[in-house]
C-alpha cells in the first residue's frame, strides 16, 4: 500500500498529543475524586468493571482518529476489481494467408468460431465492435450491445489480398475515439481534406500513460505477416499514447505452409516478433494459438482478463468508513455503559 498525499501523514504526530491530553484528564479527575471524604463510596459507585470500561470508548476514538488521518493521505493498494472496460474492438485478419489449413479447418474459420465464443462470454454491459483488415481495413460492426449483430458481422468475412495489420489498429482506435480526428488517410489511400469553414477544430491531443485507458481495449487476431499499409509498430505507438491496450493473438504454426489464392501461391508463417512488439508497446499481452483448441483457450483467458483485473486503486473511502464505524462504536459503548456520549 502507498499514499497519494504522503505529506498528510505528518498529522499523525498529533496522536501522541491526544494520548497525553487523555492522561492529563485522568490525573485531573483523580485529584477531584480525592476531595471526597469516603473513597470507598466512590469506588462502589463506579463498580469493578468501570476501571477498564471507561478506557474503551476513548481508545476506539483514538483509533478512529488514526484511521481518518490515514484516509486523508489517500491510501492506494493493488486490488482485484471488475474491469471498467466498456468497449472491446475485435480486429480480425481476413487476408489470403488466413486460408492456411495449419489450424483446422483453416485459420479463418477457427478464428471466427473462437471469436464468437469469446463474445458470448462477455458481460452484456460490454459493447463489441468488429474491424476486419486485409489490404485495407473496414469497420464491419460499430460498437454494439447486440451479440447477434456481432456474430453476423463475423460470419460475413470474405478473404482479400494483402495484410495491413497497422491499418487494423489505426481504424480500431478511430472506432474507440470517433471524435478524436484520427487521420485515416493511410488506410483509405486518399489525402486528408483540409478543414472546411464549418468543420469543428481538431481536438488537441495529449499523450497518456500506456495501458492507462480502462474503458476500451483492442484484440487483434492475425498471423502477423504485414505486407502493406502503415507500420504496425507506429500504429501501436498511437494506441500506447492513448492508453489503449492491444492484445495480440497469433494464429497458425511457426513453420506455416504454402497456400494458393487467386492464381498465386506463397509461404505463410506466423510473425510472432511483430505481434509481441505491438503488445509490449501497449502494455498488453501476446498469445500464441497453434491449433483451434489453443485459440479457444486464448479467448477464454482473454475474457477472464477483461472482466476482472488487478489494478492500483485509491481506498480512502474504505478507511473513512472504518473510521466512522469506530466512532459509532465508541459512542454506542459510552451510552450503554455510562449513559452519556462523552
């Protein structure tokens, strides 16, 4: 545990003063009691248990003061909480290399089945978007709570030429931040149009800590072999500057296989280095899926990570509530034992 405002801990130096003041009050009360002619009557009136009972409420109050002073320093601890991520973007490779059958029945069909199983396990409060990429990228399903719409979008995939992994990341970011004015000219191949007189000014962008944006995440499934489009590492830097994590899933075997597509053939291998680099830049994780069963396990693990996560969280409220309960307990005992609060 650490403290966001550690300088407030200096207030704990007042605790010894409070203890000293309490001791002084006890001695003063003792001197007052000595004025009675018959001390036996005083002891009889107080009772045997009053000697220790009278110290319990002040001790609880002192403990409450300590706890509340700690709360003022804003304590923080790493605890397990439900994830605040409300939008998941599935960026899925539909390039010709996904035709390879090293993952049965082939990479594309296996990825579609695993993706739909993953979506089915997400909480209903999470919106899901689907971005497909090959030589270019396209949003085939904007963020939605409808699982049926997501399934239909995944089923509509058609294989295309080229693999632009960077385009998939950039378009996923534009889907998460539609008002951020992210430049999509590298994806569309068209030059960005100058702003018109009625256009809203582009919002000023300030980089944040990588992995700090907890309201959305990108899950990119691909064999990682980029052939066109923007550099995926540059796209990953864009995601990192916006705090968005990009979880990468590598599908296919490391040896790969030779496939034919529309009159040409090529050797397709899994490029793990590129996918690991993207995940590392964005403070996310890379997962390897060599078989269809591995792919299902990967998505099951991702679901767990996205629904529950460990993160550093301020717990001042817990300290404040505990301090308030101690004050209430001290007051209740004082009334029960002595008929008064103070």
